[in-house]
């Protein structure tokens, strides 16, 4: 069993690097840590970066999850290969670009590229946010797959992944620590990055950002609302090149593993996605680039 410790980052290809960076800093509120060799690194918490924009074709390059040690990475490589999963071992150049000591990249059954990393660089100083959005941490990642049941079978058979809740056949919300979900898979025709999430300090931060985003002419994809599954108050909005961002506050923590039973929500019900019964719709997905683009 491959033990994921935490989410690490998302790497996104950008055909217009300046626009992507300006939006992430001035609108989302992330800190631009550095921009070098065609890669811009954005920070939200103690991680060196949670989002990297790589100059080139537009689309998601990979998403990253951290493991505990080099031995765990070697064992993961073996386990994935024995399961018939396509694995590419990382290079020193790739590790430097990802700001990790070592990594590998694998392709899930649906074409999503995932990095497993060890020793992601930690930034000890405070985050210098681009604006005051109340961001406290990088919250979760959401991928697309044609069949969420098959996706859950893949993740749970190889990784320390447990399902928290189902939203019909539209979404599987998964955890590997007490947070209700740090990985989710949504139903989509093609592989891609459905959204990246940032936790904020209060409901007031969500509402202030809602007004700010409207004033800036940013497309609100969904919210403000409240998810019945995680109890989080949410706001989804669309960034450049089809990358969807989410702010949320008040996510549920599952502390009694034995007592928790995954629930099934019917997406046809008016409050299945939003307890406040606001308008809900599928957020945009940034399509996955192939292995040749995962630089």
C-alpha cells in the first residue's frame, strides 16, 4: 500500500505566462516565489509552491502528492509497475524544477499524470500574499475521469485512500487523513484538472472575495454556497486558460474512522451539491497534456 502524506502541487502549462501569474497573484492572492527558466512558482502556505505555471502549451502537466521517504518512493515505483501502471522515474533536472529531492510520474488508467514526490522544499518565512483573501493553506486537488467508480477502485487498491462521500456517479470525494477530502475525482469525458482549492480563514473571506471577484469581472462558476458533504462554504471561479480555482471555509474533519460511513447523494436533488440551493453547474476543467508535456 502506497502511503500518501499530503498533496504537494499542481503544474500547469501556460501559453500566456504573464496573464496566468498576474491572475494568481492579484486576483487569487497567492505569493509569486520566483520565476525562472520559464517556470513561475506560486505559494499559499509552508510549501515552496502549490501551483507552478510552466511556459508552453496550455493544459495541466501533472498533480503532485508527497510520500514520506526515498524508500517509500522506491516501493511505490515497484508496486505501481507490478499493477501494470506506466511509471517514469524523475530526473535531477525535473526534481529541481519541482523543488523536490526526488520524484516519479505515473499515468492513471484515464490519462491523468500524477507525481509522487519526496522532500518538497519548505519555506519557513510567512507568506507574502498578493492580496488579503484570507488564504490559510492549499486545500485539495480534483481530477477528471470518465468513470468515478473505476477511479476509486484504482486509488483505493494502491493507495491509502478512503471514500468519504459519493455524489451519484458524478463525483467521488476521498481522503487519506482526517480532512473530508484532499483528492476528488469528477466525471469527465477526458483527463484533466477540475479545480484547485484554497482554504480561507472565515465565511467573511469567502463573501469578501465574492464581491471582489465580481468587481474585477471574474467569471463565478458556482457559489457562494455550502457543500452538504464536507460542510464547506465554497466559491468557484474561472482563471485564465480554463483553470478553475476554489475558496472554501469550514471543511469537515473525520476523526472517527470506524464510525464514518460513506454517504450517497443524488445529484438530481436540489440541495445535493449546495445546501443553500443555489444554481449549480459543472466547473470548467483544464485538459491534461500527455507525458511528453510533463516536463
